């Protein structure tokens, strides 16, 4: 589910080591992917595109397992200062 340029697409699965599912791409931005985890209480992960690799079949993977991915990416990458 990548386009002709190999860009990740909405709906594509993101997996960790061993092919274990982390979540599904919900939106694609210039510097990160918004990935929604599955489960009773889904969480949004802000995964830097620099951490994502695609194999020949178009499967997206990261070097972190689900728990480590949550710890690293459950907050937005860019923070806006509040008044």
C-alpha cells in the first residue's frame, strides 16, 4: 500500500521485530507517520519517518517492539509552546 514513489500510505500496517504488529498508519506527514495502535484503548504514535523501513513487499517496520514504541513515540514530535 505504498504509492508509486514508495511513500507509506494510510491503512498500511507497521510492525516491530519478529513481524509483531504495532499499529496502522492513520496519516502520513513529511517527517513522521501518525500510527494508531489496536486494542481496547487505541493510542496515537508519532513515528519519525527516519525510523521506518520498508521491505520489498511494502511492509513497514521499525526496530522497536510495541512497548518501546509507545515509550518513544506516544507524544507529538513537535511541541507548541502555550501562553
